[in-house]
């Protein structure tokens, strides 16, 4: 990266007298210019200030082949722990029941890979939902809501059932489940959720929306007692479907809160096991390096001498490809230049230059957000005003 920049500067010097004069002043100062990726910059900070960052001075950086192995071994331990935790934690048990062991493991691996944003995302979701929800209470409420919906079908439930596609075996399952809604009080949550899905599926599409067409999949005219019965049944389905949709929307919304709560606890256990795996080998991965570098800059006021050394070194900052910057990376940059706005830094004429193009954003999978551009612009306007 340094070679490319020096090559471009040398080329520019050949094009104009002004750039040539600037180039002649540069060779003796090239060593003062820190050119690196943000990850490498963070790594250099931790190497220079290990005690302030609370890291082992002899730490190593885990390589790309080592990280997957560490994640796999930590998830092996995590899943064994979670099976035991589920016996006394309904939220964790619900996640395992909904996703199964394999999908739960895959989900936790994704959360570990994106842990710098995962906690905040889960917290934002959970803060919007009630805190006293339980799987049992949600299932009971949804069961009662579906019973009320079936009680409103035109012509009554008995007529509705008799007019249905009785010639199809799948319909017999719907009838059985519709009639047993009132007897599910003591049934396991898993059984109740299965009944709710089958009953509501008669009124809703696979996407959970109210049926609005002229057919009720997978039935056709030959499955109904008569064409008049088919028409009455289908009309009743269409008229009742919106009520069923509202009941199931509330059910799934509340269930997702409980699931997210369970996922958050499971993620905490997985993260603890992964950190143990890293600590056992005295290594950090790139997410750790960024997180610890940001935390280091947050508390630099506690280490005045170290802060002075840092501020005296960086008077000008340029960030290229800013559209691929994550919020954590931007926080690092903003903390680095924060003293300028406070008037506490030693730089007399500091500058910060950001280059980015919304249309070129390609690293969303690495937590990059194009919206960080707007946030940075607001920060820089305040810096200029200050």
C-alpha cells in the first residue's frame, strides 16, 4: 500500500512543478506517514499500548485458518452447555426446539463472526418488546384468539366444517386440530405451536397473509360435498382470514421476543467459550483487535502520557474507501481526532479527509454501513465549527 502511494506521488511530481517541489520535500519524511488498513492500525495501537489496552504484551494475531477451528471447538462446548441450560431455561429451550441443534449452531457461528454488531442488534429488538412474555403465555393467548376467530365464521363452525373439503385427508387434520383448540391448556408448548400453525394454515398463505383468491390450497372442487358447499366454505375462509392473520401476527411477534431473549443468552455463552479459546492460546482475532483498540481510545484520558504521544503523532488523517467502513471503525477514527474538537490536542493545524462513494459499497457482510457516511459528515461539520 505504501509503495503504491509513493509511486503515485512520484508520478504526480513528473506532471507539474508544484507537485515536484512537494515531492522533493517528502523523501525525508516518508517514515512519518502511517499508511495501513484500519485493522493493521488497530494492531499497531495494541502493540504500542498493551498495558493500557489490557492485553498480553506477547499476544499473537490468530490467522484465518486458526479462527474457524477455534470457533468450531468453542461451539462444541457451547452446544453441550446449552443442552443442560435448556432444562431450566424456557427461552433457550424454545430456540433449540424451533431451530434444532444444527441450525442453532450455524446461527451462533454467524453471531460470533459479527459480534461487534450482534449485541446491539439484539438489544435494539428486545427493548421494543414486553419483558414478561413467556412461551406458555403466548401460546395460550394465541389459542384463545384462534378460538374467537373460528367462532365468527359465517354460518357457525359446525356448518363451516361440514361445507369443507371433506374428501381430502389433509382437511381431516385441520378439523381435528380446530376442535381440540379448547383442550390444549395442559399440552406442551411445542404441541400447541404445531396446532396453531396447522389451523391458521387453512386461512393463510405460506407467507402468513390472509387468503384472498378463489381457492384454498390444496383443495379442488372434487373434494367438497357440493359446489354450493365449496362456495360457502371458501367465502367463509376469505371473511375470517384477516382475523386469523392478526392473531398469528401477534403470536409470531411475541414469540420472536422470547426467541431473541433466548438467542441473546445463548450468544453470551458462545462468546464466553470463544474468548476462553482465544485466551488459552494468547491470541486475538480481527474483531477483538478492533474492539480493544476502540476501547483503548475511549479511556485514553486515564493515560495522559500515552494520549499525548498518540496525539503528537497524528495531525492529519485520511480514510479511503469510507463507504466500506463499519460503525466500530468510524468510532475509532472519531476518537482518534476527538481532541481536536475539544481544543486539547497538540496538533496546530489538523485535518481529516474522507473519501467514499455510496455506489461502491461492497462490504456489508463485514458490517460496513453506507449510512456511516452521513454520521461522519455530521461529526466533521461539528469539528469544523468547533
